C-alpha cells in the first residue's frame, strides 16, 4: 500500500509538505504542488482516514441510527442527513434497529427489549469514534435513548429526546393540521369530521389541536362526536368512516393518506365519491395520494428538511457551539392541493 512517506520520497519533499498539500493548510509552490498531486494520482494514494482521525480526534464520520429503515418517513430523512454531510466532506454509517420488523408495535413500552437492541449499537458507534449521532424515530414520542452522560454530539430526528442536551427536529403537526382544516373551512365546509391515529399518539394530539384552532378561529364549535380514532392504516380508516358518514358532515380530515384510502373505499361502496359528495383531506403526501381517484389533497411532510436541519444542528455541536437545553425545532408541512375537496356553495 502506498504511504505518504512514499509520495514524499518520490517528490523529494518532506512528509509535512505532502500532508499540507493534501489538507490545503499551507502555501506550497504551484510547481511543487502540481508535482505532488500528479504523483498521488499516479500511485493511487488514498489517505488513511482512521489515522487522520486519531491525530485530529475526529474521524469525519456521522452515525445514523434508524428505528426501522422500512418506515416510509425514514429514507428521505436519511437522504437529507447524508447530502448535508457529503457537502461537509463527512461520511455516514447507518444502523437499522429494525424495531417494527422485530416486534411490530409491541416494543413501544418494552424498555428492556428496546435497549437490548439500541445499547449495543451506541457502543459500536462509540468504538468507531464517530463524531456525532443522529437518531431517527419511526413516530413522534419522547424517547430515552441517549443517556444523561452521553458525551458524543447527538440529535433526535422525528421525535423528542428525553436528554435535555439533545436537540429535537420534528414536523409541526399543529400548524400543518391547522392549515389544511382552514382550507376546508375556506371552501365553505363547517361540519368537518376527523379520523385520527392512535388517541395517545403525539401526532394525533398535535394535529387535533390544529383542527380545533382552525375551528375556533372560524367561530365554529368543536364537536367531539365528529372525531374518531384509527390505527393509521386503510382498514381502520374504513371502519372509522362508517359512523362519521351517518352524520351531516360535508368534509373529512384524515390524519394520514392511508386512513383517507379507507374512507375512499367506504365512500365507493356507498355509491359516493370524494370531491363530489364529501370533501376529503389527508396528511403525509405518500405516493398513493397522487394516484387515488380523485387525487387526494394533503400535506407533504418535510422529511429531507428534517434530515438536513438535524445534520446542521449536529455540526454546530461538533464545532463546539453550546446546545440550548430542550431545544425543539418544528418544521411545517407543505400544502398539496388536488381534486378531493370541492367548494361548498351556500
């Protein structure tokens, strides 16, 4: 393997001069610099990044821990992190906890099972001397994953960190739900049903607050009878739509596009159509939203921006900036208008 010493000897310069050219740290004559670069290319020299890291106390590597890489939100968050890191000349290494694949939803409140998978990965990343860690949650909740004495810079993406020294970056559920419900109201709808996710879920609770805020602003009374809870998927959306369609609602706010898919199915079975007989709005802007008939009006999650912002916060820590305790950055979604919401004439 070619070493920096071999390059120095062939160019008849010091090892320090070669190192300075590689790192752009010192002024070197242009002729000497070009000679060194030519020899580096000819000999196929590659810097020993591990050795560099040991000398600088940085490995220029960021660890990414995903609760489950199969979650539809995770890949785009990872892309946002990786693109930012690449711009800074950093590598990333991804670890997949596979929590949903291992235990479905049963692990949420099982700390023993959770830490049996997480803790070895944190130790592994520490042994690799990563400069920072970003944890990507599968859904928003408060997570105790980084111990209070954790020394490595860290950021929580898509959830709230229990450790006050770990910043959190999430979607702004409340503002985003407010925006889409306000749109329904502007279209003339005053009786708006809701199908949420799990009742104890933070996404559900925050989106319900946004719904209530839009109603209050429009001087419309909140009716809890128009709220149903589901399991974030199409079958439960189908079942939750049944009692709501027996009321006099003119619009339906579904807290995921998959839930909206269930509502679409029930409407079809009843001989009804979204955008004609009932206004339907979703949330997430998954691929299926565009291909539903009619296309589903929804909110697009800022996943790459969450990843990018998480990486920015991490680099600030790596560069020595102080971390504000309990820092939470909320990023609003983007409204996507399609054909599933009709205007209600007086």
